[in-house]
């Protein structure tokens, strides 16, 4: 049975991981000379401060795009998207000028939605839900992740276009587009703040190079299941960068997907043609939110998001951009109405209900953050709000 095979794969993977760790622990106790005798391979052990052989994850990731795919880092944003986190780095003239990590990635853009609506998942991939319903919540989530890694590429290539006209599928990819668009809007906000502080010497947005296993969710948004740099979705995401930054919105830059998702860092570690700087600085980057940086100290007794104006502004710009760019692959929210200007107080019943529910969901999230700052992973309020908005919209989609 297919599901049993998936569970067996997870078990075998765990046993293999344990075996590898055991073997590695034996090898690591040997000197380079002893390892050469054992393996027949000459081992070189550089000092830990040797920047030629050791570099940060973000530096190795950017090095891959510069040397392996031949893209410049004159003004560039790199996003290394995993399952749980997206590592964002901004480069200017081959120098790293800002980096941060946000808890918003592949899981929040794909598997969370399918987990919320198992009937849709069953229909999409022709699965028997009786087998899946026997799994615990944690095992369901882990099995779903393995299933998507194994099956998604083939499904996108051969079956995605047949689902194109299904209203449920249209709602599904709209959720994904809003989520990814929100991440780009946040990156645009970051560029705007960096420009104001004099760290980013340009009033133009950047191209975006995106990789890691989570980056493959972008392929769901386009016909044929493969995002191209000149697609209308790439234009939409570029416009979200523009709107977030406040720069010239007549300039559209391209999003480029890695050709080797999840191999970028390993490749980048053995490449060194492009001379990258700035990545070995020890300064800690503050979180950037809207037009100011955030610093948290001591205990968090209460975290309250005062209003949703930035989030409303983003969603308004998202809908405006769908119309301005004549995007056909993503449909707007059916009952969503635009106000006199982006971010204005909602007047329609649907908008008021949407933002009231989002505020409640966001409050629920913030109530769970009452503890020592060292014990929690801090998030930019915009990203917290975006996840709350997506949860509200996903419930609405799943209940239809």
C-alpha cells in the first residue's frame, strides 16, 4: 500500500540517520592521518577562521547563484526557503548588507492548507482517506511532507493543468499566492528601511533568487507546474516588492528559482569565484517591521498588535496588482472590496468580518508569547499577522 510505503520510508530514514551518526562519531575521533589510512582519502583540516573553506549558510547560498547559475549580486535578495523558515539575505555590490530569518516557509504555504482540508488533498492526489485518518496528527504531518516531496513534481507536470478550472483548486493557489506575495511585501519593506538607513544605495527593487526545498511551492502557481522568470506570477511578486518598498513601481524584476533545490549551500561551499564580503560580520541584525526596527528585552508579559493597517495595505495592493497587471492565473477574493486608498478602514461586511477574525486569530497567537524572550522565536508583527490572515482565509476556503 502506498501509505504504508511512505511510513516505512520514514522509519528507514530514521535508522539510516542513526547509523550515519554512529559511523561519523567513530571517524571524527580519528586524526587526518588515521582517516587517510582508513578511507584512502587525503583529508585537509583548515582552521575554523579560514574564510576560504568556512562560510555562513547565507554566503554559501548566494555563492551558488553567483558561480553555479551565473547571476550577479549587484543588488539582489536571496531567499533560502526550507519547511519552517525562510532565510533572507540582501546583497549590494557583492556585499551582504542585511540578513534575517522568518518563521514562514514551505509548510505555511502548502502542507498546512492540505492538512486543514484532507478531502481536497484526497481528491487532488486520489488518496484513500481511511488510511490517512488512522495516523496521529504528528505522523499525518510527517507523512504528508514525505508524500508531497515524492509526488508533487510529477503531479505538477502531468496533472496540475487538469485542475485549473476547479474552483476549489483556484482558491487553494490563491491562498498560496497571498502567502508568497506577503513574504515578498515584507522583503520590500526591508529594502525600504535599508534604503532609508543608507545601507542600500538604490531606489530600485532587487531580483530575487529563491531556493531550498520549500521554494518548490512557487511551481504550484503556474500552468505546467514550473515557474519561469518571465511569467506573470513573477511580475506579481515583483510588484509586491515594489509596493512594500515604496520605490518606483514601474520597474519589475525577475524571480529565479534554483535549478538544484536544497543543494545550493553544499555547492556554494566549494565555489569561490565571486568574491563576497560582509557575511562574516558579528553584528546581530534587528527584525525589521514596517518603517522601524524592533528590539525586545527582558520578559514578554503582553504582546499586542495595535492595528492591521500594514496587513490591510498589503492585501489591498495585492488585489490592485492583480487588476493592473491583468493576472489571469490568480483570481481575487470573491467578496473582497477595495477602499478609497490602500489600508483604509473596511466598509463592506465581508472585509469587516475578515479583519475582525484576523485580529482575533492574531490575539490568540500573541497570548501564547508571554515568557522570557530567550525562550521564544521572535517574529516580525507583519509575518505574524500574515500567518493569522492565511489561517482565517484557509478556514473560509476549507468550509466552502
